[in-house]
């Protein structure tokens, strides 16, 4: 079983590398990693931290339009108390491979869907309150909700779906569930929500691609 899984993953990686342009096709990962690095260094100064707070930091307590407007940039703002190299490496690999296998726009769409799902869950959880399953404490409303992790796990799940890797489809959610058990914080819950949103995206995208494929074959078969 493990050998077959490795064969699927290796085959998917080889195909993505071949059709995606190889190292040049990793440009999206490099650009997004540079954004993470830029925000990481920017928030180390008072003026930079103030600008990032107003432009890219999301909190559940913010008005919804403001939170939605900041969400795309919030993906690239790492937690100030964690080493930035980890976020940079995650983004470089995930967005790079996503760009190769899925294309740049689709990869960005997956990342945004997973991140946005987590952002909306945080707001809903605070509204529900801690007495409801899945609800969150009122204090969470003021927590900083940024970082690329939801986007990274979302891209990983779509790649696993595309490559039919049952191992990754089980391993990634399993690790996130373990994270939730060990440290039941907002980030851990958002990771699971992001995974669910990414799987819905993957299933819908596959159905759409199949429909387009059938339509294309029908047009060719009906040509004189």
C-alpha cells in the first residue's frame, strides 16, 4: 500500500514538474514566500507593525467588510511570536507545487477559500459562544487571525485529491486533529475548517473539469 501511495505521489510530482515548467513554474511559491518574508520583517518595526495591523491583520471582532478586505493579505502575515522561516518554507513548497500542478490562479483560489473559511468560522464560533459545540469564547474575538497555515493545508488537500493520494487525504486531517487535541486553539480549529473547504473546492473543481472535458469531446465528435 505504501509503495502504491509513493508511486502515486511521485507520478503526480513528475507530471506536475513536466507540464508546469519545472523550476520556472515554481514562481508563485517564490513570490508568496517573499511576501511572507516582507511582512515578517515589516512587523518588527513600530511603523511597519502599525501599517500591517491596519492593512492585513484580521480579528473576529472586526466588521465583516473590513475582515474580508484584509483576508487575502492576511494569508502572508506570519505570527510575530513564531520563526518566520517555517512559514516561508511552507509557502514556498505548497504554493510552488500548487502552481505547478493546479496553475497559479487555481492555487490562489484554493488558498483564499481555505483561509476565508477559517476566518468566517472564527466569527461564527464567537457568535455561537463556548456553550455550543464548535463555539468559541468571547475573548477569541480579539485574537489575531493571520498566517499561511490554513492556505497551506488547503493546497495540500487539493493536491492529494488531484493525485488520488489516500495517504495524504488521511494523514493531513489526522495531524490537524491531533493538533486540536494537543492544543485546542483557534488556529487548530481553523485548519480543520480549511481542510473541509478545500475538499469541497477539489470535488467541485473536478466535476467542472470533467464536464468541460465531456463537452469538448462532444464538440470534436460532432465536427464534420
